[in-house]
């Protein structure tokens, strides 16, 4: 019985060490898996001076989807965001109620908004 416990303990230690090594090499694995490695899309809804809600969204989202989310949240402006492993870029904010057209993609539109 003691031998089985020792073997299980060794296997658990090896598994944990493997996960730790993988995380050290890629501390944010989900940022590399978005949009075929091009970066993650995010939608940022803003009421200046009150709140900013920025959420990552599926690759299939369009600028109109971000606008709809921000309108639903009662935000006064919306922004498209691209996130990667070492940078993020925001597009120009669009006022949601007064200009009901989608926000602009960031200049470095690496995530294919």
C-alpha cells in the first residue's frame, strides 16, 4: 500500500511540474488561442467618470455586436480592443446613443475586428 501511495505522489508531482513549466513558457495561454493566434477581441463599454466594462468576446463578434452590448449596458460610448500576449490597443471610442453606428477597430487591428 505504501508503494502505491509513493507512486501516486510521484505522478502527481510530475504532473504539477509539467503544468508549471507550460505556464512559465506561456503565462496567458488563452491570449494565444484567440482568433487563430492573432489576438483576442474585446469590447469596452464606457460611461466616462462612472464605469468601464471591458470583456473578451468570441472571434465571430462584429463591431455591431459590441455596440449592441454597450447599448444594453447603458454605456454612452463603445470601443473595440485587440489583446495579445504583450500589448493591447483600443480603437477610437464611438458615442453610443448619438452615433448609433459601430465603433472603429484599433489602428493595429491584429485581431481582425
